[in-house]
C-alpha cells in the first residue's frame, strides 16, 4: 500500500507532475541523443583507425614505435608468436612489415607507405577485401601490388599496369622492385586511402631485404573491450627489454586527447542541463512537502513512522523521474537506432572535409552502446532521489502538533 | 486502574517575552468506558491538554500515564509506536489520506500495525458498515461529505483497537444532522463496545451527549461533573 500511496500521490497534482516528468523526459531524451551521437562518432573514429590500421594492440621490437624504421624491426620468432597466442584473451596475431618507398610509373612519382601483409588474416580481421574496387586480393604468395584508391587515381593505374618501388631496405640495402597492379582497394580512412599500398608479407620481406622480419604483430583480442587488461597481461608475459606492447590509446594519444576534449565539452552541456532539471524537480519537491505538512502531521500522529513516511516521498519522486526516464528512453531509442543504421553523412561540407583531413570516414553513426542509456537514466534517478532527501529531512524534523496548527 | 491519568500536568509556551501557561497543573483521571467532554472557550487549553494526553506534545512539567505506563519518557519512535497501538485519533478535519479510498484509509492504520491483508479488509469493512458507510467503501475522501469523512476517521481510530479515542473538535465543521449522526455512532460504540471517548469541544451538541463534562479555563480545571442521561 506504501507503493500504491506513492504512485497515487504523483497524480494529486497532475499538471505539476506531468511538467516535472516531461522536463526529465526531454533532458534524458536530449542527453541520450547527444551522447549517442558523440560516442558514436568516437566509436566510428576508433573503428576507422583501429579497425583498419593499427588494431587494438600491437607488439613491436622495443623503440620501433618512436623510430618507425626497419632497423627496429624484429625477427618473426615462432616462440614469441606462440607466447602471444597462448595469452588468455588473445584470439590471433597478424604479422605486418611496414616501410616507405618512392612509387613511380615513369611519368609520376610519389612517396607511398608499403605494408607487407598476410592477406587472409587481414581479410578475416580487418575486412580488407571489403573495399576492393577492381582486380582481386592477392594470394599469400602473390607477386603483385594492391593500391589504395588514391594512389591508383594519382598514377592513373589500372589492374595489370606496372609500378616501380624505389627505396632503402633493412641495414641500408637498396630496395627496388617492379610490380603488377593486382587490384585497387578503397580504404575507410581517407588519409591512408591516399598513400598506402600492399604487398604480401613475403614479397615485402624480399623487397626490403628483411628476410623473416616483421615490424609488428597485431594482436586480435577475443573481446575488444578488454584490450586494456590484455595489454597488461601481455606486458607481464613478454620480455619488455626486447619488446614493447602498445594498445591503440598509447599508439594514438592525439586521438584519445581529441576525443576526451570533445567529450568534456559535451559533458559540460549535460551538466548544465541536469542542473536545470534539478531545479525543476526540487521545486516540485519543495511545493509538495509544504502543501502536505498537515497531512504528514496527521500521519505521524496516528502512528506512521517517519522513516516509512519519508520512504513514500522518496518513492514518489523516484517514480515521477522514472516516468520521465522511461519516456525519454522510449522516445530516443528509435531515433538512436535509426541514426545507427543510417549514419548522418557529413558529405563534402566543411565538417566532412575536416574529418577526412584527420583520416576519418565523414559519417556519424549513433552509438547503441547500452551503457549510455544506463548511465544517464541512473544519473537522473540518482539526482531525483538525492533531491527528495530534502523532504526526508523535513519529515524527520516535523512536529505533528505544529504541522497541524498551520 | 484509570486508562488516562495526569499528574500536575503543565505545558508552558514561550511566545517572545510572553509566557503562556496553556496547561497549568492539571490532575485528571479517566476510566475505561467513559464518554467525556473537555469543554471551555477558545484558547482555554483543550487542544494542548489533548495533545499531551495523546503523546503528540511533551509536557514541560508533570506527567501522563496511559494504562499505567508513564509516556513522558518515551523516545520519538517509541511514542509513535505507542500512539499506533494505544490511542485512536479524530481531528477536526482533513483526517484522511486523500488518495486512498475509505476502506484503504481504515486499512492503512492496520497496515502500519502489520496486520494481515485478510484481517485488514474484514475489519475495515465491518467498521465502515458500523458507521453507516458500507456502501461507500471505495469512495475517496473527496467524494464523501464532511460528516462521512469524520465517520471514516472514527472507523480508522477504532481499527487499531486503541485503549481510547481522542477527538479534538470532531463536529466543528459539521451541520446538525451530520453531528447528530456522528454522535449517535460514537455513543453506540461507547455503549456496546465500551470504547472510551475523550472530546475537546465547545460544541453544545456534543456537551449535551457527554456523560462527564470537564470544564477548563486558562489551563486549569474549573469543574468536573458526571451527568446521567
Ligand atoms: N505552539 C504554540 N505556541 C504558542 N502558544 C500556543 C501554542 N499552542 C497553543 N498556544 C497557546 O496556548 C493556549 C491554549 O491553546 P489551545 O490548547 O489551542 O486552546 P483551545 O484548544 O482550548 O482553543 C492559547 O493561548 C494558545 O494561543
Ligand atoms: Mg483547540
């Protein structure tokens, strides 16, 4: 009956309750939409960068990440590979050899990033074949080269045309080779799409005179979200004097910082929003408690414990906010789902260009991470319960005789 | 043993520099089954006396014993519990919880006493029938007349099986017919169930029905007479 009482009390002043619930509803709705978009944009950024290029965790020879040259490459050591694979939470490892060369067709020349890869694994974990525009992905022992869309356009190359790579290999050997274009792939990161070309791992090792050497093992985690813990357990398992284990946050601190700065801006807005609705909720609680002084006096007089009375008021406030929370959630959900599956395309506008410049796909898909709705519902409910403690405090100091004289 | 006993009871209010002795040395004994009216002009101290007896207010001097137990030493929580188990209250108006129906209002006090649902419903229905509201069980207070609301309040006061019922100006807002009806009901409960009633009132219609009339003035008892009807 306490529950019934709390619930019915909400409807004593329908208008006021509806206004309060509506303010909670709009606040939550707004918070959910805003956070879903924001976090969705970050997820997209991370997926773009992490998913197609770095992976969540990499193992390199020590100092490779700072130097980025073949002198800091490492031998593809089966015992190291085995050790990583046997670490709890690791699904697979993907070897890569990364370097730079001048690419030339005779008419044109351009610096290109060359990545030696295991085509099967890249396809399996990074949807490598997804962006194939023409030709085909090479087999593991393929001799050709795969160009990013931007490079192909720059050189005006088609499948089966040839391209020359000129550069320096491991220990300063000259690294020159002539390749048939195997195909063209469109990379999700516009930045990489301009300058990346792929060889098979074997072919790249041969080109750079780096037999059986790689620059990184990309670690594929079983659960992507567990990457921080996994980084730590890899660090404990490996010889950190010889190897460095880095996750994407460490490899791309600028990205992390950019996200944090942007996110903080959003949180400040939400803070102000929550502050505003807190005043609304508090106003309702204030009026409610002052209107019901006499009634509270009667109830304590006939023998209702203050704790129980306070509980009904807390529950009433909680239910009221819950109505708003449920409403806000239900209202936001279809919109969030819609924009998750139909991301906002920033297209060629100013924003879109800015995104592309930083190497991100210029779209914002809304995040459907359930923790967003959970977090913000909890915050709103917590705020209202906290505010209802004003009424609790009033009830604890209520003197029935005084309350009933008013 | 008297149900209610006060000894040299005193309640002083400090109103600015003014000291008001609202209850000024009252010795009183009320036995089980009495039907007593405490009468006197407005401001004479009736409500204050009733509040002290009901444990809603603490005396500044003297003591109150209910069924032999000195209630002046109880803590706030103990006092609330004591009121729940031993004392029935009927106030001047707005006794009821507006969002609960008549039967829920009566049940509510038994809920506080942790009585079972079946017993609550049975006793609440029975009491509302006894006060002539058997056909108004599911009406909210707002749908009842003032007199009907007061009858629900009487039913609620009795629902907890108290030692006695305190009623402060229970008829102040009622017309003659409702007043007569309410008094009939309380007189019958007094006669048939031996329930003790103590009224604070200056309503002549109540005084006419009382079996004992205690007159107070300036916080002191002026006269105390038993009446045979
Ligand atoms: N809380 C209080 N503060 C100050 N004076 C009070 C308070 N309660 C009652 N009084 C005073 O005590 C006296 C008795 O009041 P009350 O018991 O309400 O009388 P009655 O019920 O007979 O009209 C009055 O003079 C009243 O003004
Ligand atoms: Mg009075």
